[in-house]
C-alpha cells in the first residue's frame, strides 16, 4: 500500500482487504501472512469499520421512529395499548391501567435500545 494514498483511498483499500478475507475462509493470521499484511493493522481497521457501522445503525434507529396516536381517554385511568413494529409484529394490551402501559412502553423501549448497540 502506497503511503501517498488519501484517507478515502486507504479506507477503500482496507474495506476491500477485509471483504477478501471474509470471502477467503482463512484465519486472519493465515490471510495476513499470505497477503504480507500486519495482523494488528488488519484488526485495527476491522474494529474501525465495525465501530462506524454501529454509529450508522444507531442513527438509523433514531430515524426509524414511528408516529404514535393516543386513542383512549386517559381520564378514566384505563386504556388500550397497541405497539406495531416495522416488521409487522403487533402487541395489543386491552383494558389495563396506565401504570401497566407505562411499564410495557419502558420495557419495550429499553429492549430496543439494547438491541441497537
């Protein structure tokens, strides 16, 4: 790899190297030895790409919010809850108190946040 590469060229080079490794079925050490690459540099670039993918996934999760419409009257202390995920899964809870609805929403939100990390 030439030292005169731009950051974008270097990033593209390592992205292609990592893709070739994944397609090779070889261990990282074996692949790097065959390609005359430093395994520690390979690992550093792989970690860098993994971290940038996490940031992208978090941004996408924030942008994937779905509008919510309140359809029951909270004045009576009872309500119905319907949560629909983008993949079509629907959770319906009918005739429960607002504390239960709040607990369900908090649990679902926390679970979704953990999955996006």
